């Protein structure tokens, strides 16, 4: 039986269902880190039609998990969201093809097909096409579902995948990394860094102690999850009985790969790198998703990260 997350005064809206992607908050909740830090916080799942940026902006939720492109777009439209903790330091997505497609790089895409998620998620790949001087009209762009069936059935050659979820499902189907070609946004200078926690300006102004408590406990939860993915997976499965422990171990380790880059490698886990936000804003401007640049320093703050215990800012990253 899956345990319920008890009612609480404050809420964090996850970006998807309870899974290893959110192991940090789930572990922090299970171990009582939020209450210990001084906040009674409830975790809530999201889905295709339930977006944290909207629920937080409306005041339905206290905190939300999302990405800089979402916060920048919101602020460009007058919605005062602010990222208070930046966990991921790479793009959450990559784009994969079988080697027998003949695709080796984005420059090879003319005449080929790609499945993308729309609603804003497609803009990273469109930016990759621009960076590679590829005319999008020469590429067959298909709206893909939230599964890998279309790609498995060869309905399109390149598939957008999250590194922690769909890519792991591809591996579970018997594919190995050496069987695939990876088109990585980092290689084209257009990566949308992933997984931050945001709140509203009003929340930050009126309840800074709650924001600080959330930041401290979330860092601590992720530190535990990444140091022992097997133990964290057991906790995650308690809250979503439809999952398996091996799949969640793989997902948590994949999240570790996204986290172990940029500031994290300098012992600054959770810190926002201004350069990553500048890169994202440039992509949004080039794609005309936003009409004018925002003041990026108003869209994120490292103030709460600065005040977090130093012990929570360091995690063990695998040597590469």
C-alpha cells in the first residue's frame, strides 16, 4: 500500500509523478528533514495538464519544481516567479537515434524525422537546428507521446528523451549506449539546464524562513539520495507502488549525472550559474518565445543557497 503524503500548510508541486527524478524531496520528506528544518511541507505530483509554474503563480502551491526556461518565460509575461535552488546543471533531455539511421550529428538531420514534446519543450532541439545551420523545413518534426512506443516502432528516427526516464526505458528494452547516437544540446551551446525549485517574489519577501528551510532540507535529501541510490529507491517506491526499485535506482543515478556538472563539481551543489541562464534566455529570444530580455538577476537568487549549511553543498560525483 502506497503511503499518503499528509496534509500540510505548505506544498511543493513536483513536475511529474512521484519517482526517482524527485528522490531528494521524497527522501527529505520521509526522513523528516523538512519538519526538522522548520517547514511542514507536502509533496504533490503533477502531470501533462498540471504545471508547477501555473499552480505556484496562482498561489495553489508554495513551491514548484521546474527549469529556468519556464521561469524566464513566466517573468517575461509578468508572472513573478524566482528560482531559489538550482539542482540540475545539464539539460534534462538528450536526443537519440539508432546507429543504422545514418545520423551522426544534428547537421545530418535534413531528410530525417524527429519526435519532440511540444508546448515549449521542443525549443531546445529547434535551437540545435539553428546552431547547426539546418533549415527546420527540411526535417520531419513529429509530436511524440509521453512514451517510447513510436520510436520503438520506427515512426520517427530521433527521439527526445529525458536522461532519467525515457532513456532508461530504452535501455530496459535491450539497447546499450553503444547502439545509439546521442545528439546533446550541450554540444551546440543551447542546453536548458534542469530541475530548480521556485517560489513567488511575495513568498520570498514574506516567508524567507520557510524558503530557507525548504532549501536546506532539499539539499540534504538529495545528498542522501545520491550517496545511496538503492536506499533512496526503496523510499521512492513506498510512495509510488507502480514503480520498481531497479528502475528507480537507475533514475536516481541518472539524476546524479545531471547534477554533477557546473558548480556542483566545485563543491557548490544547488548554486545557480548565471551563464546557464544567459544561454537559456538567448535561445528563448532567438525562438521569439519572449519578446525582450528580462533582468535575469531578478529571476533567480543564490541568497538562500548562500545561507544553507556548508555540509549540504557537497556531493560525491563519479570520476569521469
